[in-house]
C-alpha cells in the first residue's frame, strides 16, 4: 500500500488522498481530465487504504507541514470516515497547531444515515463544501450524483456544519464549458445557510 500516493503536495500544502470513490461524478472533476495533480498520480489500485499507511506517508512529509492539512484527492474523503478520523487524531496529537480542512461534496450524513459532524468536533477545523449549483436540476446536471436527494443533503450539511461551529465555506465552479451557474443565487443560498462563499473559476489543469 505504501507505493500508492496517499499524501501529496499542492501549492506547498499537504493534501491527503484517501479514496477514489465518490457519490458524484462532476463534469468538471480533474480526475476526468488527467491522472495527476502537479505530477502526483492519485489513482489507487484498490480501496484497501489503512490509517497506518496514510500516517506512514504523512510522516515522510513532516518537513512540509505548515499551517493546514487538507483531506482532498481523487474521491470523497468522508467515504473513509473511520480512517479520516484516525489520521486527523494523529495530526492533532502530533501537530496541534495545524488546522485540518476537508474538501467534501457534503453527502456524508445522507450516506451514513446519521449526523456525523459531532464525531469530527476537535478533529476537523474547516469544511469546504461543493454546493456547485443554485438548484437541484442544475446540481444534478453538473454533479451527476448517484444517490437520491443529493442537493438537499448538501445544503443541510452546510447548515449543520455552521451550527456545529465549523469554519464552513460553500463553493461553486464557474466558467466550465457551457455550464452556467447562477452565482448570485448561490451566494444568497450560502448566506441563508450561514456559511462563507467561494467561487472557483475553472482552469484547464483543474487546480
């Protein structure tokens, strides 16, 4: 397992790649465009990832640890919730000043059929949640979810994350081909949910 790229660097920041599985297949996703991020291939041969493997790779990056570590790779990190929690515990125990962020599609509570956010208190500091669109129809066209009620679950996740006290940002990707997203409406929805808002103009290399 140690031959797989579970940890990588992007813009001098450490990212953790737990899985290639996802409940979305977003039209703009980088993994539909290329195999790597800044030269690091993030495709895994299988999904048998262990927390110990991630921690072992993370230790080799100890000289690169800065103010933040991000769970984000070629899949939805919260689909590996137990592993994510173990790795986050290691980071908090060994690097208590480092903030931990999860880039997520916001489907976790729907997938697990429970509110998982209380389990992440004290482990995770920030969430960046892919709102992606201003309504369910546009969301389904852009995100191509494989679960029902995905869009509403994203909004509920954002609202609950804010309620639980997490630093929460809702994001959208704009300017990808002819997919038009109503930025103003997305900003209004985000404000209603109590979160911060970030627009990510799509760039050709995906990051």
